[in-house]
C-alpha cells in the first residue's frame, strides 16, 4: 500500500464475518469467536475431559512472621496427608460411579455434579504476625480439609449403600 | 454402617438422591459382580480407616496443645 500524499486521507475498513466452515472437529485448534461452529470453552454443553475429576485446586497459604520476640514456639500441622485422603475419596467416588453406571457420559456428569456441590472453600489462607512478644505458642491447622474429607466419606458411603455393597 | 458424621445423613442422602434422580439413574437396579463388590468394600473400609486416623491425629494434637497451655 503506497504512502498517502499530503492532504490525502486514507480510510481503512476491516471487515470480519463469521466463518461457517466446520473446522473445529479437525483436531486441536485455538478457539475462534468468529467461527459459529465452535462451542465456547466455558459453554456448559462442552463436555469436560476425564482429567477434570482430579482438577480441584487446593491452595494453602501460610505466613508466619516473628519480629523482635523470644521464646516463640510454632507448630504447623502437616496437611499433606489430609489432602491425599481427600483426593483418594474424590477418585473413589468417581470410580464407584463409573463402575455402576454403564453410560460414561452420564457417569461423568453425575461425578461433576457431586463435585460441584461438595466443593467447599479450597483456599486456606493463614497469616500470623508476632512482634515484641515473649513465650508464645502457635499451632496452625487447616480445618477446611478435615470438614471436606468427612463429607466426601459420607457421600461415598451413601453411594455404596445404594449399590447394596456394605 | 455407622459413621462419626458431622453432617446429617439426611442431607447426604438428599444430595446423592437428587443428583442421581436428575440424571435418571437408579442405583438399586445396578448389578455389580461379587469381585468388584469386594474391591469396593475394601476400598471404602481403607478410606474410612484413613479418615478416622486423621481425625484421631487432629484430636491428639488438640489435646497436646491444651496440656501445654495448662
């Protein structure tokens, strides 16, 4: 395109139109808003993959600051074991449902529904700040996981009872 | 089977039943072979023991903390 001469005005028109070609099914490709055949990634009608069963985010942020103090005892309960049990329970629920329901799509949907309803606060944030203190004992525990584990176990038992296994 | 439940069983039953009903599934009609039943039974018992030991550990930690404070 040539450079406009002084006094000459250039108008650029960009036209875009929705594509009607059905390219979404031809393998992995970036989602295009202009392609009518592409389902939106956040659309509920798009089925989630098998990995979504295990994709619950677990975040635990802990910050303890001790400043200008002495005789401070800090003990932080290790929550890794609890997280492992929680994931094991989630997998067990998904497994039992997939064994008992032949239709894998229905089984996936039920598992996703249950996980969505059981999803409690998965982010634990603890901040402790101690300044100019003496003889302080601190124990921090992530109670969110303990609560979630108990509920998951009850749901697993409820499902298994309906299958006449226990 | 009894559990040290923190949540009412009615709540859990409603949660499971409503979810299954929504998808038109009735687990009473499902038949699972005896081998798989045994595997699931062992899995549930194992997970139940894990949860109980975690609860016990938390309880002991709390008791130790109380003793220290006293």
